[in-house]
C-alpha cells in the first residue's frame, strides 16, 4: 500500500507533560488521517505516535 501526500502536511501539536499526552497525540493522528481518507494507516500510525510521544 502506498500513499502520496501533496502538498506536504505540516501540523504542530503542543501536548501536556503528563499521562494524557500520548492519548491526545493518538486521537489527533486518527482525526487527521480520517480527514484525508487514510484510515487504513490508523493502527500503525497510532502505534508509532504513541511510542514516540511516550519516549519523548
């Protein structure tokens, strides 16, 4: 499966420095992907997002 995004997306998200951060990030990714009709990427994108935000 391949997806191309044109023009490139740019988003900024400021997360609270508490346990709510990863959940907010996952919901944001889910919403953005749904808005662009890319729900097929949701599971993997949420996992990667959660890992990145948790480790940050």
